[in-house]
C-alpha cells in the first residue's frame, strides 16, 4: 500500500485545492454535469444513477478486480497526485497494485467518513488508520460508468 501511494504526501490545503480543481475541470468538461448540478434537466435521475455506480464501486472491492473494473470504460481517466491513468489497462494496473498492497488490517480499519452525491459527481472521504489517515475520491459518472475519478491519499510522514 505504501508503495502505491508513495510520493502522495500532501497537506490539507493542497488536497482540497486539487479536489476543487478536479471537480471544476470535470464539470467544465461536460455541459450536462454543470446542468445536473444546477438542478435542470434530470439532476435527480443523474444523482440516482451516480449513487448506483458509487455504491457498486465501493462494494466491488470485496468482490475483486473484475468487479471494480466493471465501473470503467476504455475512455475512463483516473487522476492521482502521482499520475494520470487513461484506459482500462492502466486503471486495472492501479487497482491491482492497490488490492495487492491492502492488508487485512487495512480493510479492518477502513472507514467511510463522508459520502455525497450531487448529480453526476460522487465524493468520498475515507480513512484506514494508521496507514491512511485521510483519503478522498471524486467520481464523475457518465452513462452509468466512471468517466473520471480523482484519488488523493494523505499518508503519514
């Protein structure tokens, strides 16, 4: 796990600033994301679909790599402080490394702190003490798949 997130040590201001930028970039990349967040044209439908994908994604970690990857397409993008990964092969490699590095102690300590869905955007704040005291994920869901995801962990120094 530490190898996967090595180099991702950021302070709270960097973390929140990056998150705000990634949400803004995702919304700007899609006119309908901004529309959904503004409450026009089916925001409830978008939020329901986003919630379904979000809940599946969280549950998929207990099912394995193939279940996780079912939420992505070849056009999906995963952004981390270390890299921007594009496409199924790159994202699969990331999650394989994540799952390989996650110990039983990591999963026993895993806790969801905040889970919010607004339109096509899902936001998660989680922790797994002591290895990951805080991490955030933001998902931009389009057509029932994760189009863009950001992942930012804060690890002890």
